[in-house]
């Protein structure tokens, strides 16, 4: 399947590890700029990989289970 997300922006919670990381990278490969959140372990590897694809990417520390923080 070929999905074109050029000129779209995606937000992936938990995007720096595991399934979230795989989703963030797939969205970047599909053309999206990707913002990711992480709970406790800041890791710029995912952001750097997405940027290497020519996309914009940034990471934010966030506890997605805390509605006040969101």
C-alpha cells in the first residue's frame, strides 16, 4: 500500500520507542512531518531519523494519561 501524507502533520504519543517509534517512522516515510511525545526517556534518534528523510520532526515530554498536562 502506498500512502502519500505530503504536507500533513502527525502526532504520535510514545513515539520514541517500540510500536510508537515504528509508526512515527512509517508516517515520516509516507511524507508527513511528525511530532512525537515521550513519557520519561528523551531519545533524539527517532526525531533525527525522520529529519534525515527530509521531514520536520520534534519531540515533547508528556504524560498522555494526565489530562491537565495534555
